C-alpha cells in the first residue's frame, strides 16, 4: 500500500532513492569498519579491536533505521551487495592491517557521508517537503560527526 502522508508520490520516490544511496554508503562503511576490527594488528590490538566494534555497532543501527525509514515512505530497501556497490559513492581500498591507514580511510568515508547528507538536507526539506526525513538524516549526520571526531583524535 502507498504511504498517504502528505508527500507526493514523486517526492517519496526521490527521497527513497536518496535513502537507498545512504543505505549503500552505510553498508560499505560498516563492512570496512568490521574488516578493520578483524585485521587490525599492533601493540594496542584490543583497544582498536574494541574501538572498531563500537563503531560498527553504531553503523549497524543506522543501517537498520535507514532501511526501515525507506519502508515508512512506501518503498523497498535495497539489499543486494551489487546494488549497494552501484549506489554508494564510497571507495573500497586495498586490505590493510595498519592502524593509521585504516583510520584515514574511515575518516574519509565519515566526512564524505557528512558532506553528502548536509547537501541532501536542503533538497529533502525544500524540494521534496519531507520534514521527517530531514530531521532523520540530520540526526545521522550528527552521529557521523561524533564518530569522525573519535577517529580524528587518533590521527593528530
Ligand atoms: Fe568480533
């Protein structure tokens, strides 16, 4: 059934596509963070292993919320890896167990998601008239700002 929530069909479709792109970004970043949790090496192994675990758990929650919001809007959430790779704007790098490289890669992704959400906030609100999604993605942006700060604090 269509969602009759005061937003046109076209706007619901546009916002759902934006959210599916965000879902793809979050999924790629989740997998990358989880891989670093597995492959990190160094004399602070347990600290970094746990640090990455805390971050991928936050991303896992974000992923679920983004997918469910797409359903609130009456559309289907993407769920195939090939679709995520088509939709994401993030890059996958070579494998590394080096902490500095791992953190630098993650920081690029978090900051890139922050910049992309910040651009979408205006479109979602002014062009597609979806105040709920505007508020929702603003909250996600804030979570990434905090995760990015944690990562940046290791890189000074
Ligand atoms: Fe684990």
